[in-house]
């Protein structure tokens, strides 16, 4: 997964700043999602953050199980928010979901 375009390089830089300690097994699919067509209109830093949060939600939390159990979208997200923040913190992220942390590093 080599970043070749200026946008890809900007996304990778944003991800290195956002999640410097993320395992490669997580970093690679997040980078691919951030480069997706549906993210094209977003700034690289925003695409990186949204792709990271979505990846964590689906891979590192019981979000999908909650949805399968009948919880609505917003309720399931509420119940996994703390876990998403824990993973972000573990990966060295300078901010969590509440966006109250300093964003200058992103």
C-alpha cells in the first residue's frame, strides 16, 4: 500500500499523526477506506479520522452485534463510544470522539 498521489500522501501523514501506534493490520484497511470515493470531498485529515472511527467501531467494538440485537444506529453508537475512545487513546490519538482535545496536531 504505497501512497503515490498527493492526496494519498496527505491521508497517510494525517493517519501517522492521528494514530501513530496503530497496528499495521488496522492501519492498512483504514488508509484504504480513507481513500475511498465516498471520502473524496473531505479534507485528508477528516477522511482519516472518519475512516479510523468507522474501522474501530466495526472491528474493535460490539457495535454490529448491538445493531443485530435491535438497537438503533444512535443507541449502538452511544454504547460503543467509550471503547472507541479507548482504542484511539491506545493508538496514540491526540483526540477522541468528543473533539474537545487539541486538534492542532491533526
